[in-house]
C-alpha cells in the first residue's frame, strides 16, 4: 500500500519527489542504478587516461618528471626570493647528482600506462564526484541534498588542494633531498623511474586524503560523535599525531616534515570550527524537533 503524499502541507514541500520514487525501488534496482553510474565512471577514466597516454613524452617531461628538474616552478620561485634578498644571482637547486633509469624491458611502457592512469583519475575526479552525487541525491530530502552538495563540492576542492600541495611542495623538496644526499662520494644516486612515479603518486594521494580532515570532522559533527570541545581538549594529542604522520609521509629532513605538519595543524583548527558550526546546527534542529 502506497502512502498518500498529496496533503502533506509544509512538510511535503521540503521533500524531494525522487525520494518517494526511490522508496519503492528494491535492493536489486539500486544495484542496477549503481552499476550504471560505475560504468560511466569507468568510461570517463578510460577516456581521460587515453588522452593523457596520447600526450606521450610531453606529459612525462612537463608533468611527471617536472619536479625532478632544477627549473621546476617551485624551485624557480624560491630561488627568485633567495636571490632577491641576497642581491645576487646564484643557482639555488641542482639535480646534477640524480640519474633516472629503467631496468626492465617493458618498464617504460608500463610506467607510461601507470602514469596515464593516475593522471586520468585526477582529471576525471570531478566527474566521479558528480556521479556519486547523482546516485545519492534522489534518496535525500531537499535540505539534505543542499548539505550533501556542499560537502561533496568541498571534498573535491580539498582533494585537489592536497594533491597540488603534495605535487608542488612535498614531492620536489623530498626528491631534491634524496637526490643530493650522499654518505660517500663513491656512491651515485641512481633512481628507477618506477620508484619516482610510485613516490610521487603516494605522496600526492596521501596529502589529498589528509586534506579531507574538515569533511571528516563535518560528518562526525553531524552524527554527534565528536564535539568542538572534545577536539579543543585533545588539540595537543592531535598535534603529536599530525607530526608522527608527517614524519611517516616525508621520511626526509625535518624541514619537509614541518612543511607537511603546519598545513595539517591549520586544517585541524579549521575542522574544529566546522565541528562547532555543525554541532550548533544539529542542536538547533534537535531543539525544533522537541
């Protein structure tokens, strides 16, 4: 028996029509819809990966291998600042000690495929978010849809900020440190291109995920699991955990560790503000229900 929603008054005006249609769908109907969304996501990933693969050496030279060169935009900008204050012209960064090699017969081809996949995923990420939104939005109320849309939008933005932070700051300085670190003049630093690609993808992906901290705080605050007072009381413990994570992510010099830790501490403070705002909204909603 279907419930009549034609006379629901003000309550009905706040409910999405698709929400009632979704209530009548079975579990297998939902799986069928989900399969369609996943299929389109895979197609988008394949198209973006093929487009990157077609770029060939241009993509590798100007994107993948760019952080391993002295003329990388981050190095040039920092070198300009150093020369400005020193009043001279010096070469600030050098990768003369770094040599990249491919040891396997098919290494370069397989790495080309992997790099295309990683970059294709990054390019298609906004479309993934859109497909996820299309799947979950019909089952939400109008107010919930607006809230979820903002959360998904911020999640995508924070992910890209984290990836950009890892690519433009963490990766080049970490590679520079390891490329110029020597315990003996008889030992040459020779890295495989596979190691470089794995290191870059791991660093950028981890920072992208760590930048989701405010979104996690928002979700936990909405559920009432964590409060802003709890987060403030445990700020010092969170700081210690952040520095431990930074040391694990960047096993190089202390400067790089601080480069990771400081933005994460700032994000933790932003998360506290998000939880406080979310908790206030949740308490107001509960008071209205009572």
